[in-house]
């Protein structure tokens, strides 16, 4: 297998991982609505504690090996982890105070921006014609899906959603700086530990309470939320390992399509014609950058 063929296969594999991650992330809004009995911070530290326990078992049992972090990578881990420690809390607050649709719109508007800017700053990637077309199609799709919700952008939670999306855009792409040297589960563990600490401090500071264990549904949902977080993060880190930061950032809005489908399946939300058309536009936007692959030379 020559280098060009290998590069093409990696791009396709990376796109597949990111699409799979987007499908799982599409459940985020549903999970958030099902665990409202938890507070802003309590859902964070409980969810990430579950993640830490699951991954710890994998390390203790010998199924995973921990690699010592080299000095040169410390700055990238800190740049990747610290801002993102607050992001899940911001997202949870936004989802519980804004309609799911408008929250997704705001988060993805700035997430795409963050991913594109990150690709330019940290990886010297360039925007070509296909990427500009993809960005335009995504924005048209976003506006078409959520145009009826745009009048709701009139409160402080809008800013939290925008900031959350920007952080996610950088978080997604900066995984490329360390994912070639460290395992996905080790990266997820370190990221989760940081968010766990921030959430736990907030929990004690504002004296939140936890739902009773007799409320089985809430605890089952938050456990499912944690497991889905592990899977989605694993697929995302693995996907960005194989694909350019900007290309990957343009694939992730497929989450919106999956979220609409899950909204229909779980809540019976009616999918109007504009949802189908917008989904098609976002799907085209997602695959366009992947089609921009190196061409094999004729032998």
C-alpha cells in the first residue's frame, strides 16, 4: 500500500469514526432532559466519576497501559483540558434553560468557527473552495432548521451556549496534538478528572443535593450518559487522529441530523420538510471535505 492510498483510507476511516461519534453525541440533549433532578454541578461530578471508575477498572485489570506524559506534551494537555473542564457544565445549563434546537444551533455555530480557527492556528491548514462550500451549506442548514427558534436568543444562557461551542471546537481539534502518542482512554481519563474536580468544587460551594437513590430512572439515565460519553469521546479522538482538523470540524454537525431523528423517536417530534432538506445540506457539507482526497498517480 503506497502512501497516497494509505492517506485516503485513513481519511475515510477518520470520517467514519467522527460520524459514529456524532450519532452518539446526538443523544446529549435527550440525556440532559432526563437528568434534570441533578443540579448543574452534581450531574457533572457524578457523570465523570462514573467515567473515571469505568476507565480505572480497565487500567487496574491490565487491559490498558498508562503511558507517562512527556514534558513536551504537558502544555498541550493543559491547553486541551483546562478550558474544556467547564464546557460540560455550560452545555448542561444551556440545554436545561433553552430549547434543544436553539442550543444546538448556538453551540454548532461557534464550534465550527473554533475548529476552523484551531486548524489554521495550530495545524497551518488552509480553507479551500470545498470547505467554504461546506461551511455555507452548514450555516444554511442550521438557519433552516432553527429559524423559528432564533427569536428566543434573548437571554444570558445564549452566551453560555456560544462559549460552550467555541470551547468544543478547540477541544475537538487539539486532540490531534497528543493522540498519536497516548491512548484514547488515557486522554479521556485525564480530561474527565479535570471536569470532575471542577464540578465537585462547584457542587460543595453552592450546596447542591443529589436525587434519592429510589429515583432509579435518574441514576440509570446518568449512567447511560456517562457510558455514551466514553464511546463518543473515544470515537472523536480516534477520528481526528486520521483526519484534518478543519475537515473533521465540518463533519461533526451531522450530530444535528441525528439529534432530530432521536427527537422524533424519543419524543415524537414532527420532522417537517425543512428538517429533511436541511439534513441533506448538512450531510452534503459533511462529505464534501472528505472527497477532497489526494489523487493516486497512474502507474
